[in-house]
């Protein structure tokens, strides 16, 4: 995937609510399975800065992050299709 992943992508492709897509992005970020695009304020490499909304950020997804999202999608959909983030 060439463009960054957003909460909207998770809502659309992994069929999560806005609240759950933000929660999932937060978990993936904390687990270092995604990296925000661009420079981060000092001390906020793996968490949002004060007043920053995770919904407004774009992330680069790691291979492990793609695997996790594809697993979640298959689990939610009950499918064994190729991953959307491959």
C-alpha cells in the first residue's frame, strides 16, 4: 500500500466503527506495528501529542501490522481471503 493508512481505512476495509478503528490504530501504534508519516514531536514517537487526534494522522504499516489487520479482517468477516493491505 503506497499511501498511509487512516482510521477511515480501517472503518471501510476492516469493518470497524470509528471508535474501534481509533482503538485499533492506538494499539497498533503502541505495539510499533504502524509508524506515523512525517516527523513527530519529541517524546511522542508511539503516542499522540497533547491535543492531537489519531483520526487525523496517516500511518505506514509494517509487515507485521499488515498481518495483524488481515487476521482481524478475516476473523470479523469469517473469510479466508487475501489481505487488503498486501
